[in-house]
C-alpha cells in the first residue's frame, strides 16, 4: 500500500526529509526589480555628480568617466529586465568601482 500524500499549508512543516527547504531570500522577480531600482538610483546619482563635476571643472575625462558609468547603469537595467540579474550585479559593482577609481586616479 502506497503512503498517502497530503498537501501542506504555507508555514507548516513536514517530517519528510525529501521535502525542499523553505526558500529564503528574494524571488527572481523581486531580485530583478531590486536591481533595476538600484541601477536607476545610481543612474540619477551619477547624473547629479556629473553636473556638479562639470560645474567645477570642464573636462572631456569627466564626461567620459561619468558618461560610461551612466551607460553601464542602463546596460544593467536592461540585463535585469531580461533576467540576467547576477551578471548585472557584477557589472554594476565592478563598473562603479572602476568609475570611482578613474575619478580618483585620472581626474585632476
């Protein structure tokens, strides 16, 4: 005789060792929305910093560094919309660090 399987309600625990562990963290949809929001906020922040930097000194390097960082934010938004959230996160982190390093090293 086969054992009877009962449906469990959310929040209930079962003693079955083969049942999957409860999921922790964000769902894929929440992760995409979070990364889109983070990249959008960074895009606006970089635009503000670009305007402030151009007000203090006009340089093609300033436009280049912050322009590339803003383009990278747009790429991350598009990657997140297409479900490539981990790649977008790594690109956003490394691109932001590269922009900060370029601002510190290259810009007078």
